[in-house]
C-alpha cells in the first residue's frame, strides 16, 4: 500500500520544503522507495537544491504531455539512501509560471485527474511513499495535491495569522475531503521542553521544532537528516516519519 | 461579345461574392455561439467545485475521482452505502454535468466529465 502525503500550510515560509525534503530522505534511508514531487508550481524550489536529469517537468505531466515516470530523477546514489529516492521537479522558468497563473478551471480539473493517475502509476511501480510539496494557502495546485493524498501534514509556524488560517483549512478543506491530518509546529519560539499540546483543532501534533537559523542556512548545502542525524531537527524528522507510519 | 452582357456578368459576380462573405461571417458567428454554449454546459469537475458540493455528493464524486470510471455498485462498495443510493447521487452529478454516464454491454458506468479537455 502506497502512502501519499501532502505537505501544506496556510501561509508561506513555514518550512514546508525543508520538511518535505528531509522527510523524503528519512523515508528513503529507512528503506522505503520514495518519490518527492514539487507541486509548488508558482514558486518551485526543489530545482534549487537538486539538479534534474529528466526531460520533462511535473508541469508537462499535469498538462498531459508525458507520463509521470518521464519526470523522475533518481537521487539514491547521490544522496546514498538505502531505497530509491525519486524527485519530480517543477519548471522554474518565469514564462512557465506566468502561463500557469492563466490556466483555467478546466486545466486544473485535468491536472487533478492526472495527479490521481500518476499516483496509481507510481504505486504500480512499487513506490512506498509519495510526498507532494505544495504551495501555501488555497491554490488549485495545492488543493489538488491535498485531494490526491492520503494524509495532509500541516506545517505550522508560531504566528497568529497562521493559526486562524490553519483552523479554517482543516474545517473548510481537509475535513471536507475526508483527509487524515497532522500538524508540525515549526519555527517555535517558546520553550519546547514545556510542551504543550498533543492536539489542536482535533488534529494530532507530530512534533514541535524550535526556531533555529541554522536549519535554514545549512539546508542550502545539505540535507540535515542525512548529513547530521544527531541534530535536533533530524531527530524530529525521524520521529515525525515514525509517527506518520503508525497513523 | 456584347459589352453590356459582360458588365452584367461582373455585377452579378460581385453580388454573389458579397453574399458569400455575409454567409461566411454568419457561419463563423454561429460556431462561436455554439462553443460558448458548450463551455457553459459542460461543467468539468475541479477541486474547488468539489469542495462546494453537499457532503453526500462530494463523497461520491471523490470516490469516482479516485477509482476512475465505475458502476454505482463499485462506488457503493467503497462508500458503504446502498447501490440505489449511490445510483441516485451519481445521477444527480450527471444532471449537474459533473459526471458522464455511459453504457458498456449491460452495465452502466460513470466517469468524471472532462469533455472540455478535448476542445
């Protein structure tokens, strides 16, 4: 059974991509064949961390121009994970992003269908885990990803704006689509040791990660969960992975 | 040849030309009207529309999205509802133009409407 996760947040800059990448590496390192798909089509970021070797972008797949396997780059040997770690990149060219913004509802309806089919194809190819990194808020691309996933991982940061919007997303989107959800409290400014909630808005909290500049600065060059497994962030990621697996 | 007759022929040809032009414009306009009507009629199901459906229809539509073309019976097995109930919901979705109904042999199948993609 393939597990499909959508990493989403109500606001931007909460650390979705860092968590998505580290989580993908953690799954692959534990022997699960994993695929990380950059569905932040409006602000692609995966291509700034890894180099695509595929001929097609995920954008091409969503437009029906290729099969999902044509968009994959396997980075198992580069990173040195136990199982395969496939990446599917979003096209960072500004022309492509401008084009995307003008796509209509019908394209988005087709994109959702493509995503559902892509997920089936990846399951048939023996993938154990699929992770969608999404754009923040209620955008077609991210809600398509939520609809195509089994579970939504909400990356939440410690601001009041984020708090009220997260609650709305849970009641107005995720629950309506019958999705399992879990929250990661990221960039937490309080004292993590006194912690705190096990649950918020009826949704379990998987981890609370303190705000550390180091996570952002080092993530430019390395995947912490792989290069520094004893780091507090890496330990949190592994515990998040373990909790997701038993949910 | 009689020059008056030639002139008459030229005038008639010009007349025919202008009538043809008018016909071409009319046909083009009509095509535009038809495609505009199609656009309104065929209401393909996107995820935001899915969210705005009432709960019972949303569950049915989401299931159909996930398993692809299916019979009411196949949907009912997944949603744990009666076949007749799902059949009713699916037919509501068909009337809303979100879902297409078709027959294969004796079985009636439903699929998400994506007619617009082939435009």
